[in-house]
């Protein structure tokens, strides 16, 4: 099947149907394949049953289509007037009425039973080994480990800035196999464990889904929905936001890394050490060099994709280099914009007071913005109230 797909791709490219860029990448394990025609290879039981159900429904519909139209065309051809066929003269037939009622009923029941079984199983989120809240933001995902091993951990997952830069430049030539699917912090879970995903959103409707898991669940502001999966294989698996959530919708990927239990336990221990090291006292007074050094890292991870590393901005995102609000002596104005968002820029309340203070201080003292101003974590904390 794969060789046929590759030959088809070559033929279509030769005919000019697809550009060379369309086949410059290879199949991505756990993600999309080049000229993919079927569903993703399943790594959960639910996904396997969904795939079986898909083919069962498709074949059933094709058989019905062929049978109905075969009888219809045969009847038209066999009883045409040109061969002397005489129309029958009858008004009703109890037998026909019963047959064409019972047969469709049995077909519907035969299709509904397996579909209902899969649907009910996909909604059974009880007895989960691990519970994670996935919050949709414009345009990133926030993950909070609520229950199970790793409880208390949280982080943001954002599109890799190098991929966004490639997209802004037009992505000419060969691109990585995981183009626009690579993130800075993937969601990490253990293999063969039931993982419950609770979804919600901070701003507009998003949707969390991974095709290889057979999972897709809307994330709606003000509501809590849930779904689950149990991956039977280790590896990297990819999805995207499946709801049109705004102009950056294409830059909101999902990357789930499934590890062995031993590797997952080691990852949790490492993450907890990093979190402990990052705990900051909001009352701490920072010096300009150290807070801008931290702000540079926060800016690269969260802001550079839209405002660019050189602070010149792009499209709907204005430049920060030389911006009046950045150079304004009243630092509360920029704090409010970063906290609450404005126009195309989303709110960044999910970042810590120290990270927000650091990134604002960085923008106020980088490029041509040599203001000498420092925003302390206490300033951000006060603005939140």
C-alpha cells in the first residue's frame, strides 16, 4: 500500500497536481503520513475499535448501495417497454411492506450496536491512573497533572519557535517531518496506564485530540469536559487543536510522549526538581542584569514567535522595539496588557509573577529600549488584584 502511495505521489507531482514541497517530508511516526488515505495507525484499543467501526460502516454502506442500485437497474432493464413488459397493476403488498421495514431496521440495529459500544467505552473515564487537565489558550496548551504520579506539576506547551519562524519565512525547500507539530514541552504519560484528560479553555473554544489514540474532545470556556486513553505503545504521538480558534489556529499542535513506567517515573522526578528550583518568592527584589537574563528566556519561549526575536513584530503583532507603551515611564500600562491581553495578543496570566516581571523588564531594556526600568514580581502581583 505504501509503495502504491509513493508511486501515486510521484505521478501527481509529475503532472503538477502537487508541488515538490508537498512530498519533501517523510511519514511522521505517530503523526500524519504523506498522502495518507486511511486513519492513523491505532495505539489504543478505542482507536482500533474506531478503525474497525469505520471500515464496517463503509463496507456495509457500499454493499447496500450496490444491492439497491443493482435491483433498481435490473428492474428497469428487464421490464422496459421496448421488450414488451407490461406494468403490474396492484396497490399494496403486506409482504413487501413488512420486508422493507424489517430489513432496514435490522441493518440499523446491526450498525448501532457496535457504534454504541465504542461510544460508551470512549466516555468511561472512571478509575483513571492519571488525571491531567488540558487548558486551551490562544494559542498554546496548558497541562496540569491533577491526580496520580506527577500530581502538582504544570507547564505550557507551545509551538517550537524555529518552526514558527520557518512558517513566517514561507517554509521554502525541505521542512522537518514534524513541521508545525514540534513543541517545547510535550505532554508526557506512562504506557499502559489509563490517562483521563479534562479539557477546558481560557478564551475561545478549542479541541484536544490525538488521532492515534482515537481521542478528540472540545475545550470550552467555563465548562469542563473529559476523555481518556490508554496507549499500548511507547513513542511520540501528535495532534492539533481541532476547533477553529482564531488566526493562530494552525500553530497550536499537541505532542504526547508515551514513556515506559520506569522512564516516566524518572521524568517526573526530574520535573519536580526543576519546579522546586523555579519556585520564586514574589517579594524578592531582583537586580536588572539577572531579571533581564531570565526575561530573555521567557521571551524566547513565549513571545518571539509573534513579536520576533528582534522585537520588530509581524502582521497583527506590533513591534516592541521602540514601542511607546514599552518605553512609557508608567510600567503599569504594559503590565496590564501582558496580564489581560489586547487585540490579537492573548492574556498571559498563566505565567508566574516573576516570569512576567522578567519578560517586561527584558523588553524595556533590550534592542533600542534602554529605559533602565525594572519591573519587580511584586508589581505584577499587585496588578493581578
